[in-house]
């Protein structure tokens, strides 16, 4: 039987989030794009598989609940969520594991994360690995900043502004008034 990946889109205050899983755990979490179709297209990108729309399993429902907590500004608990990083390089896995050790409301620089992962001096490669992060929020690449506490890049829709918003949800006081994710358009009042 061909490789299958199950997926589900769910609505949040930020917009539609895509989540995909296999037997061993989550394989992708896609932050919102402009609409459901674009979110689904980006969710399915970079993974050769047969995609099957499915009802979430209990573990996936728990992941969705915790993601919802995160985007509501509450501290999530992703400790019970299994990740399937099949096909991810040893280097990228080390970076993702190290990123997961950065606590809610904390940040690290790309260089600090490189050292934490056992690859001192590889800050640029860390940035590239985080750009390939298949499981946004649960692998919290938004917590990794450029040298001097600068935001740096971010590959999700909205780029740096989305990263700022995700950090703000964790209690960071960041300035900015541009739209970040589709559900976070500035309000005029």
C-alpha cells in the first residue's frame, strides 16, 4: 500500500490551520494562509504521499486543542504529542529538539540554538533548518531570534509580522500594526 498522510483543516481565530499525521505522529502543522485552499496547498507541499482527509484521532484532537490554547495566549502542553520526523536530517532533528526545549515566553538566538543543539557556529544552517520546520508552533521556530534580539526571518504567511504576533501571544511586548495572519487584521476603533 502506498504511503498515506491523513489531514484535517480546522478554524482558529488566526484563520484555518492545517494538521497532518501518520501512524507514528504529526508530520505537519501549517499556519494559516489567506484561505483554506492555500493553507491546504501549503500543507501538502514538500511531502510526496497520498493525502486523505480524515477525522482527527484523539492525539490529533489534543494537538489541535493545545494549538488553540497557544493562539489564545495560553501556555500549551505539547508533551503528549508524538511527532513523526521521518525523512528529516539528523541536523534538522537536533535543531528541532533543541527548539522544543525553549520554554514558552522565552527566546534564543540562532547561534544559541546551534550551540544548544550541539552545532556551535552553525547559526546560518540553523536558520535554514527552521525554514524547513514541518510542524509549526509545536516546534517553536518563532522563538528563535537573530543576533541582537532582532526578529529575523519567518517562512509562514505574513513573514516577520507573523513571528512577532506569535511571540506577542507568549507575552512579548512587540510593536507593530500591520496584519499578521488572516484572523489578526488590525481593527479600527
